[in-house]
């Protein structure tokens, strides 16, 4: 974009605009102070909502129970020693999954009837709260008759049966008490009548949504006529899954073998029932599982005992025949020593084979326990071979006697061992104690765990303050309008002559249509601001022999340039100056409304004729103020003001008036302002605080300077305390609260 010397650039970076990446603490504090009521209001709303929530929300209780899982011992002694030499596997993890399994939770669902969820229909938000506060045994009366269908306290229903055949989806029905004799109606979710019945009788009907048969039997109802209940049937698998989501199971500490079961809910009695049922079912299944393991081991031993007994009898017969044949009674000391060692080795080998056979019924041959037994067996067999080699040096008769006696001793000890294990396993099978015991039965916390009232209120304060603060700074970031007079002066290199505050007086005067605020409310703060601007104009224009011509323009519509120009004219007129106000916006000018004059004839009429007396109208608010309205909108406003006629008129006005105020159109919209401003002694740009962007003022100044017109100063209109406090330097403009004392005080 080309421009003359001295023209400001059309676009500036952050540095040229005076913006910085550094955070100014004063700026932050100014923004917070300006929005303090917004912050306090937001915090109050959040706190009020949180207080309402923690008051009416249903209290949530927590119940817990402790279960100890002892180390599981094998049915046959000796296997425990083997497991100790192997890496330990976490048994508690498996037990936790067993507790959460469908076999356990499904039993709880069946025992407590958790597939059926009946409850009264409460009034939204506060119905349950009022029901909890109702302590009488009687039924609470509704506050208004038209709310009689809701439950307000004391209503209850007890179902003996509520089954939906073969459905996998949740079924929700409504039950309405229709008379005082406990008659009721069953309705669908949409309100359609499905069936009618009475308390104690079985009602069957087809549920339309699923097409399934519903069987309903109501045991008892405590409710008035018209009361409604919601009956929800949850499929068994869905009820188990829902219970699993509520249930929390974890180990207490590390490697303690103690599980803690937790569950949360609104009904403390139901929580205790659920946890006690879970613990009892889990304990019963554990005992049954242990008993089944003992039974399997006992069956195995009962199968082996006859064979071992047969082997023992055969060994004894062979020994007796050998003694009878050879007339040999005693062994030598050396032979007895070898016999004791070989018997001990054979006994250990027999026990290992027995344990190995039992393990092979449970594990494969590659399991670490089976592999360990194989290694021990090979080691014992090596030792046995060494002893057999040593026994070859004995006489033949002693060797044969040693072999027969060893068979008898080994078989006898093995048979005795198996008999003892059979007795032990029979005791285990008949016993009722597994490796699980309940340490603490279910207990409910005396106080609700949710909602946490103080935490909720504290979070509400923090969140409310945070959101409101973020909102303030987001509004600050996205506010593109000018906020800081110092920044405007620095960027445009043009002085700011006045910052006009926005006031309610201005709004009331505009709505009432009773004229200018400086005329109707001379003691208002905005009128004082215009008097300050009048003083600045006197010093800025200096002394002139002829009347001073001042042009007022702006970048775009709705910045308040006509408002500023008209009130400056009125303020000058109130000071005793002869003032002429000219509405130069022949396209959309509306100064005639503010100054209460006729629009039919005006500047457009004057530019084509010389009938000045009919065009110039005197203001009704001041005898020193004359007005030229815009007249009828011409097709060529720019061509009219470019002619010599307009220059001649301005020259004539100089001789007849002390001040001539030229209200021009927006400079970024049309070219008229540049042409009109050439006839003026001073040009002032009006920008709206928070609405006019700094780039608009830059471009407006550039266009005037291209046309050879210098901008004398800037007037910022509509400054509010929040906008001012949001400026970079935190201007508070405390004079907003300054008021005139009553007349005569």
C-alpha cells in the first residue's frame, strides 16, 4: 500500500503495536479487578450448584469384608516340599478372579434376586432427598395435588416374582396403583396398558417390545392411589456384569494372602447382604473344591491298595519258602546293614512313584514338579545300583535272602504308608474346612463415602474461579478494539484529545429521543467529559480571526462520530459561541433526529441552491446553535462537495459563526470525508473503545494524509470501566463514580 510521506503503515506487527510476550503483573491484576464481580458471581453460582448437589444427591455407602486365603497343601504329603523348591506362583491372584467369577457372583444374583429392581417414581432432583428425610411410617402427602403420582416418602413395593422368559435385554415396566383395594395396572414404557391385577395374584402378559412372556406377582405395596412404581428386569448375565463393576477385590498389602472385598451403593442393608453372600458362596465352593481333590486322591489310593497288598503277600510267601528250603534264619551283620540301606532306598523310590503317578493325573510330563520327581528318582536309582554292586560280594544264599527280605520290608512300609494316607484323606473328605476363612464379615461405613461435601464445595470454588478467570482473559485476548489511549497515541503518533466514558445517561437520552445528553443532563459525567474536550479544542485550535471549522470523522459506522460532533457543538453553544452544525453525511446521516430538526431540506439542497434561510435551522435546545441537516439523499454526494459551491459555503460560514462542526461520513466507506475535511482547520477521528481496531484508525489516518489532510487528534468514545481496566496499563478511570452534589448543597 503506497502512501505519502508521514503516512502510518497499514499493518503493524506486535512490537509496533506495543504488544509484548512478557506478562505484566499490573495488567493481570487490572483484568482481575475489572472482572471481580464476574468472578465472584461465577464462583457463587458454582458453589450454589455444588451445595444443591451435595444436599439432594443420594448418599453412597461402602461395605467391606476380609477373607484369608491360606497356602494350599497337596493331598499327599511330600508334594509340599517339592513346591517349596520351585518358583512360587501367586495363589491370591487366582482366588481374586474366582471371587469375581460368574459362578460366585451368579449365585449372589440368584440368592438376592438382583435381576429385579423395583422402586417408586420420585419427583426429579428432589424426590429421593425428600423420601430420605421422611421419618414417619405413614405415607407423605404431595405438596400439590397435581404431583400425587410421584413418591414423596414412605412408599414401597415387594415383589414375589417378576420373570421375563428368554430375554437378553432389559425390560422396564410401570406399575400404577388404581384403587385403595390394592388394585394395580401394568403399563409399558410408553404408557400403554398391558395388564391389570391385584396384590397377591399372578399376572401374566406379553411385553410388546421384546414379545416375551412376563410373569408378575406383587406380594405387598405401601402406597396411595395414583402412586407409580418403576419395575426393571435385568437379564442374569447383565446383573452379574453390573455387580462385578460395583465389586472391588484386592490383596491387603503384599503376599499377605488376605483379600479385601469392597462395594458401594445407596442401601447399606443390601451392601451387607451382597458381601456376606459373596463370602459364603466363595467359602462353600472352596470347601467343595478341596473335598473333591481329596476324593480324587482317595480314589487313586484305593485303586493301588489291592495291588500293593497282593505284592506284599507274594513277597512274604517267597521269603517263607526260601527260609524253609535253606533253613536260614538270620542275616549277618554286614547283610543287615546292606538290607537297611536298600530298604530305605526302595521305600523312597516307591513313595516317589506314588507321588509321580498322582501328579501325572494332574500335570503333563513336562511340568516342573514331575521333572523334579524324575530327577530325584534317577538319583535314588543310581544309589541303589551302587548298593546292589556292593551286595554281589556276599555269599549266594545271603544275597537271595537279602533280596527276599528287602521286598517284604519295602512292600510292608509302602502298604502301611498308603493305609495312613487313606485315613488322612477320609478325614479331609469328611471335613468342612478349606484353605479359606472369613476374617471380617461385611460391615458398612457409618458415614457416606460419597458425595464428599467439603471436597465438592472446594472444587466448585476452584473450578468456578478458574473458569471465570479464563473467561476474562479469553475475552481480553479476543477483544480487538482499542482499550488504551497511550497505545493509540504511540502507534498513530497523534494525540488523544478526549476519552469519553459510556454512561447510562447517554443510553437513556438516546432511547427517549429528547435531545442531546449535554443539553438534557448538563451535570452528568459525560457532559463534563465534553466540556473537557471543548477546553482541549480551544487550546488545540488557538486564536483565529474567522470562525474555526472542525471536521469530525470515523473509520466505520456506529463509532459515535455524530454523537460526538453534535454534543461538541452543543457544548460550544452552551459556552456562548455561535455554532453551526453541518451534517455532511448525505447518504445516511441522522443528526436531525439527535438535534430535533427537519431533514427535508439541508446540505444537499444548499449545494444546488442559495436559499440559506430555509436550510439553516435553529436548535430548540440552544439559541446559539444552528443546524444544517443532510437533506434528501442525492445520487452523487462526492461530486457535490468537490465543487466550488461547498468551498464558498464554508468560507461564508466562517464569517457568520464562531465554530462550524462538519459531521462527515466514515472514511473507510466513502471518499467524501477527505474532500470535506480539506475545508476544515482541524480534523478529529472518533474511535469506539472496544469496537474500533487500531488498524482501522491507522488506515483512516493514512487515507486522510494521502488526500493532504492532517489528523489533528483522536477522540475515544464509549469507554467503560471494564474495557479501560482491560487495557495494557490497567486504566481504571475512577472518575466514573464522581457525581455532582445537589444544587444549593
